[in-house]
C-alpha cells in the first residue's frame, strides 16, 4: 500500500509516517519512481508505535522494541520485559520528582499569598 493509503487506514498523517520511517520504526520499500510502499503488516506496526508512544516511550526505545513483539503482535517477548520495567521505574521516579516540585511550588505560592494578604487588606 502507498503512504496515503496507510495514512487513511491508520488515521496517522503522512508526515508522521515519514517521521516513523526516518526513526527506524517503520519500513517501506521504494518503487522505481521513489514512492513508498508498505506491506500488509504496516497498519499493525503503526498501531504498536502509537501504543508505545502513548505509554511515554521515546522513539529510540520503541525502535529497540519493534522486533520483539510476539507472533500476534500484541505482546512483547519476555526478553524485553525487564527493559520495560526499568522504563516504568524511571517514569515513577520522574513522577515522584514532579510531585515534590509541585508541592514545593504550592508551598511558595501559599506563603506568598498569606504574606500579601495583610498588605492588600490595608489598601
């Protein structure tokens, strides 16, 4: 199928499909005229890419994972699960850091609001 057909079938724009290909996430073959042609597995590959992106994984990790999907293409092989667990732990750590930063910012805002309240009342 041509890139426009793949875009139509998956709901993903042509430009984004080209980006996926440039990142090594999606493969095509070229016609003599230079047009991209995708195999019948391409829509499923695009769905896997979209799922992994939605899970917060960067394209460099997705590139490593794409060949590791099981036969039906819905689950990853056991050999990469530790890698995913590591990604999840990193994400949990970033969430904890953001939660602490949010609390600190809220405390600064609360303290500033309380300090400004008497000045505003005296106007």
